[in-house]
């Protein structure tokens, strides 16, 4: 006889109406967990108290009607920066290059007085509610997902209060090794405090979940014996998001990028390559969907006869899917930083689902590049390889095949949820092994 479904408490700051990649992972797992024998219970922040860099109300429609959701208050420390919530900076003040006095002071305060991040103003409210849910609903499994990494401190405190619960710490991004960490100018004492928090989470949790091998190796190097409990579960794509959308190719060759750009994302050689192609007579349109600061927009040439550059502000997720399904080629850029080998963005999996040609700029030995190679993609280049980038764009524009069949089907959200179920089932056993 199949055992009765068991509840798992998922503690996540980002939840609809929050937009962005951070929402998708657990929104999709919540959708498919019941079919794997688990009942998700969501604990998140009330929207009116939250600090979301972007909002996407369309994601409300993704939430299963029968899922149990609990929302609490929070102290929004970002309101000290600006009461206009639309001006909350992406990546906590690090995505742009605000060199004003206010910008520099804000980054310093963020890095030295709000450790590990300003969203820890939610923690005391979330802990109280989680404590009540664990008692009232006899919950034995909890998952904390970050960023914001302050959410992991909720799990640590709950584990201390309820030693018998099984706690999974899901780290979607590096903590103290994130590519923009140094932009906050943390002092030696601040770094020590942050490192201590990170190590305590890795030590006290029953399992650590990450999105890729490089991030897993990075975490393994910080704490002895953590390797035995690290589980790699990548992000993925939901087939249902693509239902009813017919792929198309514009009349003018179009390259589309979805997501954030900042000075850490080198695009100069890409721009050089596109300009040379346009001068040769081939029209190329560029389309950027997401947050692109003015200093990055200024790098692109003005519209001309052989091509335009379109900047579309953040749009709802269904529209983002339509944008990547109606392009000639997709562009993926990994930030230029010593830790960039660990970056495995969520959007890469939706890119895979389109089966469109893809131009990748980033480390050849990183997790993202290795995934693309596994899935049969060509078009992987160093940031400064303008000639290679140019030749690849011309090859795609000329209709030359640039992709072999790959393994992208294994990254469907439904398939990945099966692996998550396997991890949860294994937590009652003595050890957790990477699947």
C-alpha cells in the first residue's frame, strides 16, 4: 500500500506576485510535488511588506488551487533606501553602477550592517509562523530556499528548536562567493560574520541542495564532510508554459536576450560583431527583455537601416516565453567574475526548451557551458572573441545547422520534481546521497 502523502514546509521569500527567476524554482516544484506523494505548504511574506525587485501578477495563475499558503509581515529595510518599491535595486544595489554618494553609501551599509542581507527583516515573523505550523500540522520536513540567504537562518533556528525535523537548505546561488559580493565593500568583521553564518547552515542542515556541480564543489570546500549531504538538483523548464505557443522566426534576423544586464556582463565584443555584420549589409535586430541600466544601453549604437536595438522593460513570464519563442537566435551572457563557473541561470533551461540557436558568452569550463555542450549546442565563445561571435551569427543567419540533438528533456520540471521527491524520501535514512 502506498504511504499517505506527507507535508513539507517550503520557506521562500520570493513567491507570487514576486517576479523573476527566483520564484520559478519552487513555484514549479509546488505544482508537481503532490503527484510525487508530497503535500507542499508554503510560508512566504505578505506582498505589502515585501521588497521585490520585480512583480509578475500573472504567476498567481501558476499556484495550484489547493496549495496551503501562509503569509506573514516583514520589516522592509529597503524602505530606508527609497519608499518607492519600484526602485528597489536588483541584486541588492549591485546590479547597477550607481557611483553617486547615495549609491556608494547604500552599498556600504548593505554590506556591513545588513548581514547576510536586508531581507532578514522577515525572519522573526517567519520563524514564529513556521514554529506554529510545525506544531499544529505535525510537519517533519522543511525546505529553506535562497537567496535571500537570510532565509537559511530561519531554517537554522527551526532546526535548533525542533532537532527531529529534517531540514533541506536549498542554495540557488553562491552566498559569500556571489559575483557582486565585493561591490558591498564588506569589512573584515562583516566577512567573518557572513562566512560563519554560511558555514553554520551547511553544518546544521540535514541536506544541502544546489543547482550545479561548481556551486556544490564551492560549498564542499567550506565545511568538512558536507559532501556526503550535498544534492544537485538543477533548475528546469515547464512544458506547460510552452503549450499553445507556436515558434516563429522574424523576417529580419533577430537576437533576443532575456534577463538582467549590468557592468559585470561583458557585451562589448558582441556589439562589435553585430556592428560589423550590419556594415556588411545584413540587417540584425537586437531585443533585450529585462533590466538594462542606462550605462549599458548607451553602449549600443542607435537604430539604423540595417538593424534596431529594442529594450523591453521587465514583462510577465508568459510574455517572456513568447519573446524567446519568436526570435532567430537567443543570447546568454554569464557575468565576468572569478566565481562565474558556478552560475547556472534558470532561464538557460527555458532557452533549451525553445530549441532555438543559442549564442553563449562565458567560461568554457563553467556549468552553463557544460550543460549546453551536453545538450548538443555550438556557439560557445569567450567574451572577447568578436570574430568567433561574428562568424557564428553569420552561420545561423545563413541557415547552417548549429545544433545536434541533446538531452534537454531530462530538465523538465516534472522530471526534476521526481528527483526532489527521492531526496525527501531518503532523509529518514542515515545518509543522503547525490542522485
